[in-house]
C-alpha cells in the first residue's frame, strides 16, 4: 500500500507531462490559419525543434501561439471580448489601440487626429519650401525625358469631419491644420503641377447627397475618389495629355463595404457599426487605355489608380505604396501583385508615361516623398556625372 501511494504522484506527474507533450505536438501540427480575424498576427507555419530554439524560448512561444490560434472558439471569444470593451468603454485594444470613436460614431485613426490638431506632426512645416523646390527639380527632370509628372495631395478624414473629432483632443488654432496651408503655398510658389484633393472635395461639399468619407473607414469613399480622378484628368489636360472628362454612375449602396470599413474591420467586433449613406460608383470607360502610370504613394492613391484604370484613362498603373512596402499593379480593371526594390521602382518610374507622387496632406514633405526624391535625385546626379564624363572625353 505504501509503495502504491509512493507511485501515484509519479504516475500523475508522468501523465501530466505526457498530456502536455501531446498538446504541444498537436499545436505544432499543420492547422489552417485563422483568417476570420482581421489584422491579427498569424503564427508561423513551421517550428524547428532545436536546443537553441528551446533555450531562447522560441519553440515554446511558437507552440503556444499555434495552440491558441487553432482553438475553434478563438474568433468568437476575441470578437465577444472586443464587443464588450467597445460597448462598455468606447475603446478597443485592436490595432494597438489606434482606432478612435469620434462624435456620431465616426471612426478615426489617432495619428491623423494628432497631425490635424498639431499635437504630433511628422513633418517639418518650416522645410516645406525646400521640399517643394526638390519636387520642382524632379518634375523638370521627368518632363525633359518626355514624361508627365503630377503631385497629388489627398485630404484626410479629420479635415472633412473636424466637428466629429472627440472632445478629448485639444484642436485649436494656430496649431490646428498647420501643414496644408504651408504645403499649398510652397507648391504653388515652386510651380509644381499638383492636384489639390482637399479643394476638390470642398468645392462639392453638401452638393451631391453624400459625404466623401465613410463612417467606418479612414480613406475617401468611391465618390470622393471619382471627384479626385476627374481633377487628375483635368491636370493631365493642362499638361497637354488629352484626357476625356470622366463620368460615372452613382447608386446608393446597402451599407459601407470594402475599403469603407477598413477601420471597423480591424476592430473585430461581433456587431460591426452600421455605416452612413454610402455611394456605389461605376466609372464610364472614356479613354483608349494606352497610357502607363507609375506612382509612389500612400494608401489613398490605390482606389484612385484603380478608378483611372477602370475608366481606361490608363491601361496599366503601377503603385509603389510607401516605395517598396505595398506595391500593386492595376490593369484590366483589377489589382495584381508586384514586387519592388528601389532599383525596380526607379526603372518603372522612368518607363511610365505619367509619374505620380501622392501624399496625404498631413504627410506633405514626409518620409514617402523624401524617399521618392532621394531615389530620383541619385539618378539625376548619376546622369549629370555621366554627361560631364562624356564631355571630358570628347
């Protein structure tokens, strides 16, 4: 009897270890990735067992992540908790807590509120004239090559809905909205060919029966994109690139969908917020679709490039989002994956009929534009050095 009592704890301990081993082995097997939760990190497909991985804890962390991701009720549990947090406190831990609920349920990305209100600027407003002069030099270089250059300034949601910014954010002059006026003055003074997306939308405020930004997303909606595309075509005409006037059909959509829900989708709620009156826009093909376009841009230009392709203003549009982070090609009315490195981006820019640099107004002069200019200016310097060398040897 005493021997039995001695062995029972050992047997139980071995059973527990065996159970843990079985759970760990199950977790490390191949399981379908849970793609129902948006923006959630997917665990690694394979984990290599090695003494080094065990020592660093990488093996254990991977096993834990795979086991948690493979639990059947995981998505329901996550959405239920997120819904409780959203309903109770009006906040979310999703997207690192960056999604903010404003007045009347308008969703914002916190960085745009901070930039608009001057609480945390990511650009140097005083350096705007120099930035515009750099743009003009790049513009002149492309035009000397027989290409067309357009700088696009996209508006941000806080500009369109300043009255819906939450009251907890100080948003008073002179810090509020300090980037856009400086950018506009500098671009005009330098003679840059540009499309003022903010002015385009403001000219139509309250006239078309729809807002131009959705409740649940951060980007302009389909009607805002269409208006910007028309202004883009007008700029091409001013530069001698014949472009028919863009037209489209508009119908009221049942609800906000797709890109109009890029923020609410990241909340991973059981009951996503209802949208506002949403426009569904169908462009009319008006061009021959023979022009090519290459852009360095942030995410606002992607739906605009797709619209221009669907309207057959351009036959192929290569968007190099954030230079190399999010490249995509729009052709045949759809999106196709691209790969990008700085040299391939430069090659695409130099080969296109139309070259675009697009930035949101709060990021004018920011990192994306500087990377674009750095890339182009290196090539300008290389060509100049090559020409000097040729003259010396002639």
